[in-house]
């Protein structure tokens, strides 16, 4: 049942793997003036300077 992949599919898989490798290696800039701890947006609300807003 396992058919060999055509050359175009093999190239596409290799290119996708290379993109994933590069994305993991890319340095992300540090956030300036951000919050400590987990992002509040994950929990559906936002609090800044004592004001809480739900969205």
C-alpha cells in the first residue's frame, strides 16, 4: 500500500523540513516594556495599570 513519493513531493517535504529548522533557529527579539509571566490574552482578559478589561 505504501507507494513511493514522486520526486516533487520529496522535494516539497525536504523544503518544509528546512523551513521548520530555520524557524526554530531564528532569534526572536525580546519584548520591551512587556509583562512578566504568561500573556493575559491567553486567559481572555487584559490588565494594565490596575484596569482590567475582558474581551
